[in-house]
């Protein structure tokens, strides 16, 4: 009975040792069997960029158009209240309220000007009436004086010639004074009418300002022009307009109502890759919020001029991608991953990127024959790289670095001249493209350079 527990203990110890040995051997085998083979077939070259969903078409919810009037001179108005982004509204529903403080103060100034100019207009009419009445009375008196002079002349026909001449001069003087008074009256009438007209124009101008300001104030409670989902407007710097933001006469948009039937992915591509992007290229699109769904799209707009995004030093170019599918789950501002297919090569050899190592200007792979095979590389995508020379279809190479890699013999040295020639051609292409850099984005340099893990 005592021997039985001892035997069991020995069996357990042997099993544990066996497991340890098996694990060690298995780990060793796993390090050796991490290998892959060269495949041949179509090869997609793509540019991966993140983006943001937007509606292709949208209806803008704008502030009062009267703010654009030059007579009002309201430069900036703050958004006092704004409906929550993403709210679904119907036509005529409240969306935002603008701050009335500056407009109210301006309205008070307009009313003060209106009262003052009404007084000026009334005074101008009264002054004109009084002045013209006095002028008319003076004309009557001058006409009577001319008639008296004429009677005196008629009665002096039997008087001496000197008396007759004196009467003629008095009549001529009276008639001249009457004619001059008539001309002066006509001029004063025109002047009076001009003064009254000027006062009326100034008054009407202020009345129009009052009407425009009242119309603008009536629209400070902004409503939706159509049904839809409210999305905040983005300023030139990418910041959303929220409560406290300002609108100005040149951009009265408070928010937008996007047309969700056609969505786009707005992305930014760096200056190195932009030369690969062309309108019409196919795109595979993923939405971060729904990783199980896949969408397709087409590049429909590529910016000609680069820009610098906030808090970054890199120059980027805006690229817009139109989605081919419609889905009610898609919403503006959702983050997207975009795989822009820039080229598809047929019947090429390729390997996973992990299988290729580089050292200085040489690229090579480890083979089961304990060789470091030099290879000539082509273009690559995010997972694989093209093998132009050095391997053939079905050749097996290691994915991971083998033990004692320095013991592997270097083969394929005859390809070094091909690699040097290819590098020289690549540099020549870059130099030829340099004079055109001001007209077009800088071409991707070194796109055929070796890529992969670097070893000592």
C-alpha cells in the first residue's frame, strides 16, 4: 500500500518532465516553421487614409439676410442658443436664437436718428413756407409800386420834360425791381424744394434702416427651411459653430441639413502619396462605428492646392470620395477608413512584408536552404511587396528571423547591378519631376525602395 503513492508520484514527475521537454521542442519547431511561399497573381496597390463622412448635398440654415445690408453695418452676431446636433427637425421648427444685444442697441440709435430727422424735415417745411410767403408778399408790393410809377408817368405828360423823365426812370426802376424779385422767387422756390427733398431723403433712409432692422430682429429666432437632421457648420479652421460662436454678413450659415441619400468621405492625403490619387479610382471604405459593414466608393474630387491642418507640420491635399451604397445607419462626422486602389498589377510575384529584410541598399530573404537570397523589389501595399527578381513562384522563405542568421550564405549577388541601375533610374525620374513641383504635387520618391524589417 505504501509503494502505490510512490509509484504515482514518480509517474507524475515523469509526465511533467516530458511536458517540459515537449514544450521546448515544440517551441523550437515553431520558430523553424514560420515560413511562407512566393505567390503569383493580381496585386493591388492602395493608399490608406482616414476620413470623415459628410453629405454631398446639404441645405444651409442661415441667419437673417438683412444683416448683409450695408446700411445696418452689423459685422458679427453671436449664436445665443443652438439646438443639439443630430436632432431631427421638420420644416419651420426652431433651430437657433441669435444674440439681440448689439442689434437692439443699433435699433435704439436708429429710432433716435429717426426722431431727429423728422424734426429736421418738419422744420425745413415750415421754414420754406414762411420764407416763400414773405417773398410772395414782397412781389405784390413791388407790383403795386410799378403800377403807381406808371400812373405817375401818365399824369406827368403835361409837366416839364425833366419831370416826365424822372417819372419814366421811376417806372423803369420799379419794373426792374419786380422782375428781379420774380427771378429770385423762382430760385428760392427751387432751393427750398431741394432743402425739403434732402431732409425727406435722410428721413426715408433712416426709415428704411428701421424697417430692415425690424425685419432682421424678427428673424433672430431661426427655423429650419426643410426637414432633416441638424449638423453644426464647420468654420475654415475646422471648428464647429456652437452656442457662443459668431456669424458674419459674409457667412450667415448657423447649421446645415445634410441630404443623407448621398454621402462622401472627406479625407486628406499627404504630399508624398497625392500623385497616385486620380479621379475615378475605386475605394474600399470602412466605417469605424460599424466594423462589420463594408462600403465601396469612387474618388470624385482631388484638390490641386495643398494645405496645412491645425497642429501639424505636414502638407496634405483634400480628397473627396463618393460612396456607392446608401445606408440609413450612416451619419455625418463618422470616422472612415479608406483604401484607395491606385493600381492593380496582373500576374506578379509577391511576398508578405514581414518576409523581406533590408541592410543598407540591399534587400533579401532567408530560405530553408540557409541562404540569404538577394531580391529586387517592386511596389508594395500595406501587407505585401512585389518581387521582381531573385525568386520564383512557390519558393519558400522564412517569415521570422532564423537562429544564427549570420551563418546563412549570401546568394544572388549578380542582382546588385540591377538594383543600382534601378536606383539610378529612380533618381533621374525624381530630378525630372523637380521643375514641375510648383505646378503639381511632389511625386512619391523611392516608392520602389526596399521595405521590410531591418537586421544587423
